[in-house]
């Protein structure tokens, strides 16, 4: 014990000795400079994250179908739909300038759509970062720009042979039409090579047979009529730009209304907010589903851009008259198209405003589909489905076989159907581009008449 005590005493003494040798502490050095961002991090964030900027836009965005629509969940993993329905895929095709072309596989002899995403990025609900590509990079109040895309947009419907370029205000509308454009109507990879149909041939050879019902599911038919024989829903970009329709020669010259060059999508769809319309809701009306008598409109953009004064839904010249004219032409064209059914309509009708966004725009409540039987998509279809039924149940096959054979289609009928879809599904009854809509519809009617339909 004595030895242990002696050892501790020596260690303590040594520690004091070495401590005494350190000397007095020098004066404190100058504080280091504050980091540039660290100095005012709170203030920098508040440039955007404030009740009147980002916070307000987030609330508005919650009323947009870009936010609450189900497509981002339904199409996740679908590489062909993802470029428009999935945030990461949209950013991918913009960043990589993914071409809207179709490429021939020389081994299989089949074409493939190049405008697709990869499986690794075919996901993501749309958000602020989908359109604003520079967010949280500089943390400056100006980083809402540049947008993800302002470049001209090659049309996927035309496999990039036609291009939309809405140049006003630096091409901001090109961001919208990157997605809001029609999709290709491609031929069957079983009966044909999977290439996009020859739209130009629909015009130059209108009376040629596009689909022969005596042959049905066999070559030389290249594409079989089906319930979903269409160019998809995003037709507004093409109509607004006056580009991409099947331009039959007829009694009306093709031209564009002033909106095409004098307005942007955001002028009207992101105007100062009223109710549930405007701002980052991207809506011009507050309602949901199809139009009803209670629909309320936000015309703040129309009246704020210097184009109109006192514009409203009671404006006879700029609202009621052109919309009625386009509705009348849609009805007249529908009669012509349906006439090939010999008394049974070939166009599909749907009165439910939730299932059919275009209910009420035509007297027949058409939605752009064909009324062909499909056990999952159109179980009440009135025409026999000419496609493969190998995966169907016996009951479904029996139902299909009991229906009348779908009629043969001439090129002019298919072209008129495409124009009907374009002008119906752009939704505004011609307000987006009255002159182009009128020309497409009237000239389709003229072409059908000239073909004896």
C-alpha cells in the first residue's frame, strides 16, 4: 500500500511539473469569417419559402390534376407512358433530348418508338422539381428558371417529322406541349411492322381501304379497329399550335387564331387565381369532370394580357358564337363518321361526366373512342372486336361473336376520326385555336362528302 501511495504521489507531481512548463495562454485569435450562405441562410430560404411565394403555389398546386391525378401511380414502370406521366421520366427525356422517332430493328423488321424512358426512372409523382429544373441549386430567388424545357417539341404523333414551337416569352409554352400533345397511331407489330400509320396517305389517297372487314385479323390490314383506336388525350398542344392534324383539302383555308403567337399557355391557365382556377392549379374553370351549367370560369388572364376587355362566358362574339360553331361541326362530323355503321353508331358515347371529360360538348356525348366490344374497357360495346380473343373467357368470346362485324374503313374515315378526336379532346370547343379547329372539322366533312360518305 505504501508503494502504491508513493507511485501516485510521483505521478501527480510530474503532471504538475509538466503543466507548469506550458506557460500562460496567448490572446484569443480573430473569429473566422462567416460562410457566405451560412451568414443569411434563413433569409435566403425565405426568398422563396414564404406565404406569398412557394407556400401559396403549393396550396394552388394541390388543386391541380398534375398533383392529385392518378396517372403517376397507374403508369409507374410503364416506360412508354412515363415520359409524360412520371416526374423522373419527364426530366430524363428532357435532359437527354430523347428523340420522338421510330427506329427499325433490321433483325426483326419491326419499328420501335424511341420516345421512352428506362425502367430505372419510370416513376415519380409530379412536383415542383418536374418543371422547375434548377430548384435548390443556387438558393437564390431567381431559381424558378430556367424551366425543364423551353425548346421546340418534335411531335411524337408524327415520329418527329413535325415540330411544335411556341416561341412567345422564351418558349415557356413548349414546356406544356412537351406532354400535352397527341400520341402516335401505330400499326400492328403482328400484322405489320409497327411503324406509325401513313397520315399523309390518308389525305393523298382518301378512298383507299384502310381496314377491310372481310379480311379482319390478317394482312394486308395493318391496324385493327378497337375501342382505343385513337391518338390519346393531349391533343391541345397540336391544336393550339395549328400543327399535326390530318389536313384534308376543303372549303376552309388552314390558318391560326391570334392565340397561337400572341398568347402563352400560362397567360390563361396561370392567371391570378379565382376560386379553384388560375395560378398553379393550371385551370381556367373551377369545376371537375365534364362541363355543366354550374361551371365557373376564370377569365383573369384573358382580360389582363391586353387581348380582351370585359371578357366573360356571356361574350357572344368571342365565346358563345365560336364555341357553338365548333360544337355544331363536331356534331355534323360525328354524323358522317357514324354513317359508315349503316344505322349503328361506331363512335362511343358516355353521358357520365366523370368517365367522359367531354360529355356535353356534343349532342351524342362522344369521347373519341370507338364503340367496339372489349371485356375490360368497353363491356357494353355494340360492335364485334376483330382483334385476338385468345386470352378471353368462353363467355366473353361468345358475347363478342354474337355482335355485328365492324365495318370496313376508308382512309378518309380514319383521318376524319383523328381530326374529330383532336378537336373534341382539346376541350375548349375552339377557343384555343378557332380557325384551325374549324378548318380541320369542315374540311373533314368536305372530304367525307367527296368520298361518297
